[in-house]
C-alpha cells in the first residue's frame, strides 16, 4: 500500500472517529456496507473512487484534484486554518478580544 493511500485511509478513519460515528453508523449514512468500511480502514481492499466520494460526503469532507505545484500552498493553508505553523508549531492568534471586566 502506498504512503498516499495510507494517508487517505487514516484521514477517513480519523474523521469517522472525530465525528463519533461507528462503522455501522457511517455505513448507514454513506450507503457503503459496514464490512467494506472495515476492510477499507484496515487496508484489506482497494478503495474505489465511488466509495471514497460516498464516505467523504457522509463525513462532511471535500475531495478535490490539485496540481502538484499547488500542494505545498494548499497544505500551508490547511495547517494555518488548524492553528499550526509550517514548522509544526502552534500559532498564536493575530489578535485577541479583551475580556470584559464587569467586576
């Protein structure tokens, strides 16, 4: 299994877990059989594009095709939206609202 495939499978599994979905619940939401989801997550079957699209939609994920040249910029945007710098460090907000001191 390629590194990219492993990343996709891990992303799907992480998204399912973070949403609090069991494989059975994801199956009901996506139309992909639970046994197939189990095999996909374990790397036991090749992930078909139709299954990937159905799972991504059920997990509120967006799929897109990008040129290799644009991937570093896209990854940087994603990291910054998650509060992580290009060096993997936590970013502090550019501004912070002051707390009201009602005492």
